[in-house]
């Protein structure tokens, strides 16, 4: 499928069911990967907590994360649980989810210390928002196919919301970008703000009719046939019309692995670069006003294009609102990512964490364990 050209200049910088995957876990994937790379601890100076049963897959201080909890998270996150996935691939995904849940459990512990909670009203609103684009019958059918209950979904959502609140209070709210920071960044990158020709700031969500060999977006949602691609693209357009965030949908659903990671953002694309793309896609960009969204279908695939802004040729300066905003957002994003990773690792320093599933996989020499992991010392 044809795609828009990649960005040259950046101003200085499954479907409705997946919406229940609240922002916090998605934001923490990067630090979960960092955390997951750390050695699984089976002994600590104070004595690591022991698994109370083979159903215990990890312990964070005195709080257990069970196999059942990970299996529920897997059924919730998977596009089609148990279909077309090898045992090793499924276990690798569950290990990733377990790492995310370990990070989440540390954040929930911090939330208890800070007395941070999610109110019933907040939970009700988020729950209803998550299923607003499907009927109750469809929702119940989807739950049944995943062997989940509404209570499972609400509990998952509550935990995600609380963890997200901790990140907001402890990390996001403390990121400050000053005018001096903006000026310093501009002076260090002044040449990048001299636009040689008119350009369009674009974001995209791509949907292809074939499945990729690896996970390409946050939710793992990936159309496998032209029919699935069309249905998925239409669903995304409906979500956008209902007010959903373009960047969040791109991160969760776009099938371009490069732009999905940054919310579909292609940055500012020079007008000359647009001449090389297929006419329907080019015309959709050139003939659209800033803020408009259009879907272009080519060869069984679909590109949903958001025209974020337009800019003319010439030297920019940091007094221009669009330049100041772009630098501010870029600096905030960099600092927040760094501080988030540091914050979670600082929490890890004060926690006793044992990942029994990781221990079991290592003991099995990379083979998928046939039994639930036992406590350290037991034979796999």
C-alpha cells in the first residue's frame, strides 16, 4: 500500500474493545521493557517473598500477580486470542504483559501511599466511553469470546486509571519548559527552522490488507484481509468523528510501525515531496484545510490523513506560536519520557520484585514451560 512520504522537518521536532486499554499502560511500555531487561530477582538482602502457589507468576513486595491475572490481560489485549499464535509467541507476549503489570503494581503501591484513587464516577465515565461505539449485545458477545466479565474490564480499567494518575502527579505535572529553554533549543537548531518551501504538517493512520510478522502498534491490532482492513478503517473513521484522539488511535491501530510509535505524526512534508505519492493521496492533503481528516483507499489498503497545519517558506523564529508550541511539546515529550523511566526505576530500587515466570523460562532454556512456574528451587 502506498504511504505518505516520511517527514523532513518537524517544526523542531481492534476495534472499540481496545479502548479499554487505558493510557497508563501504553505510556509505560517503554519503561516496562527497560525494567524487564533487569535480572529477575529470586533473593534479596531482606529475603525475597516466596510464591504461595504455582499460580503465582510474580510478586511485588507482598502483592502477588497471578497466572490468572496475566491470562486475563492477554485475552483482553489479543486481537483473536489463541488463533494463529505459537506457544512461544503467546508466552513472550504474556511475559511482556507481566512486566507491564509489575510496573503497574509498583505504581499502585505508590498510589496507596499518596492516597490516590479513581472515583466511581470517573470509572463509570471511562467504562461507558470505552464501549460507546458498540452495542451492549456486541460488547457482551466480545466479552464472552474472551472469557471475560464486565467486572474484569472495570477492575483492569480502575488499575490503569490509578497508575495513570500517579504518573500525572509525580512526572507529567513536574515537567517545566521555560522561555529560556525554548530560545536555547531554537538557537541550537536555527537552520532547521528555515523552511525552503511551503510544507504541510501531516499525520496518518495506515491500514493494510495483510498481517505483519510482528506487533506493529500498541494494541497489536492488525487487519489480515481486505475485508478486515475496510471494516477497521471505517471503525477508525467513526471513532474520529466521535471525537477520539487521532494520535491515540494511530498509536493503537496504525499498521505503519514507524509512524504508529509517534501517534502517526509525519511532521512537515514539503510540497515537492507530495508530488511523488499517488494522486488521490496527494490531492487529499493539498486540497484539505488544517484540522481536516480524510480517508484514501488504494489497492485494498487505506490511509487516514490528518492535515495538522500548513506553513510557508522562510526563516521562522521562536516568537511564532506554531514554532514555540512545537518546541515546547518536543522538549516536554523528551523530558517526560526520561523522567518517567527514571521514576519507575527509582520505585524499583525500593521494591522487592520476583518474576517467577521469567525464572521458569530461563530454567527451561528458552522452551515454553508446560506447567505454571513453581517457586525457585523447584524443577521446571
